[in-house]
C-alpha cells in the first residue's frame, strides 16, 4: 500500500520543479479563438515563469533518464519504529539524506555546465519541489549532507510551510544544486522530471507499494519504490547516472547504515 499523504514532506509537484525567476514579457502572439469557445486568458505570472524556464531546459539541455526499483521494506519498517518512538522523521527525509550523501560521493552530479565550461561546487544545496496555488516553488535546504535526518525534517517542514504561506525568503528560493520531485503520495509509480537550468540532474520519486519479487530460490512480497534520475548528458553520461542512482538505492536499502545514522543523529 502506498504511503499516506502525511508521510511525505515533499509536496505534490509536476514533472519539473522550477525556481522563482523573472517572468517573461506580457506580449503574447494573437491566436484565433474557435467559434463557441471562451476567449483565452493570460497565464498567471508564476505559470509564465515555469513555461519560460522549462522551455529553456528542454531546448538547451540534452537530457536522459534512468530508473531503478528500490526495496524499501526495511526502510518502511524502520519508519514505523520511529513513529512509535515519537520521531517525526519520514521516508522522504531519508530519501533526501541518501541523495545528499550520494552527491558528496559523486560530486560531478552536483556540478553544472553550459556546454563549454564546468562549474564544480564545494557545497550541496537540495531543492524540494513544493506545490502552491497556481504553480510551484523550490525551497532550498542548505548543506543537507551535513545534517541528520531529524534536522532535515525540521528544515523541510519550516521551508514548506513558508512556501505555502507565501513567506519564503528570497535566499531560500535560489541556489539549489540538485532537486527532488516527489509524486509518490499521488499514487504515481514512476515519472520523468525535467532538469532545472543551473543544475545537472533531478530525482523523481514514485510511490511505495507491494510487489512480488524473486528472493533466493523463492518468491516474496516486498515494498518497492521507483526512483528516476534525469540528467544533463553534457556532463553526466549514462555510466555516471547509473552509478549515482545506484548509490542512492544502496543507501536506501542499507538498514544497518540507517540504524547507525539515526543512533548517531
């Protein structure tokens, strides 16, 4: 059964998460309205920003995607233990933690390029796609690789609340080096997100549900989740993309590692 909506800190977001930017011109080409149809209305400013940014992304960045299934049976059980102990940490917080550590392991995925120059980054700044009325914003968690899952939960909760209330400060809306977009709470098994301009990759997170899989010489029902990495092929090739998404999967499936991290944190 998919996790309930309350389990996810990452809000519902379409297939791309777009930082706030300057909206394009109000001038739009004239398009004839078919007889009997209502007259067109202008897109909201935020939707114009989204349209401009995504058009820039798909027309200037050669993108490819890779998907892997993740066995999160132990992770779901661990989350249940945490809930019984009164901890607010969610599976989404653990995904963010695993992504941040994987970016440290494979820092080229955290870099960016314009096709001629390479900008390496010393720090990780994780964007989280959050739906708001009429569009979406991407609050940024600074240095998530240096924070415990509990601290990540606190940061994400505060930033998402500010985003939905319209009080997100400007410095929390820009500077992300990698983005996570989660549609799992909507029952979406997998999807492909669009890379944000200024970044080299984005991770799309699907729903958790039971699947029958081969285990040893028999079969078993396991809780599985699909994650999809979309990446800028000018910087991240297929081999690096596969290494990165498998690094995230390895961390998510490492029950002993999580128990150590949660005990230390």
